[in-house]
C-alpha cells in the first residue's frame, strides 16, 4: 500500500461526516434544483480537498523516509475512493433525513 493511501485511511472519516451532513442538509428541502447542484459541487470539492491533503501527507512521508518515488496512480485511486465515500455517505444522509422528517414523496 502506498503512503498516500495510508494517509487517506486516517482522514477518510472527515469525508464520511461531511457527506452525511450534506445529505441531511439536502434531505430537509430537496425540491429545489439548486440544492442538488450545490451538493454535487460540495461532494466534488470535498473529495478534491481530501485527496490533496492525502497527497501532501504521502509526499511528506516519502520525503521523510528519503524515498523520492511518488505514484500519481495512487493519487487518482484516492480521489475516486474519496468521491465514492462522500457521495455514498451523502446519499445515506439524504435517505435518513428524508425518512426521519417525512419529507419524501410517494408515487401514485
């Protein structure tokens, strides 16, 4: 396992918490299209920020161990993983909040 992925494992809980909070925010009033667009932007930017933190931490760990190699493929994998984690936790937060407050529509 690469150092970038090891750093990402330590900060992945932040992505889960942020995604769940975004899903709860969206679940309160999900009829507005702007909230959906804001959610997609926040999921993307949160994943990007978490990936940059992991990449910088992995690069620093490589420099500390005097290892110069830095794998860009692991950074791409970490970004896709962060994107999936934040999006899935946002969907769980949305479903949880919609059921909890009864703000879901039924199809007739």
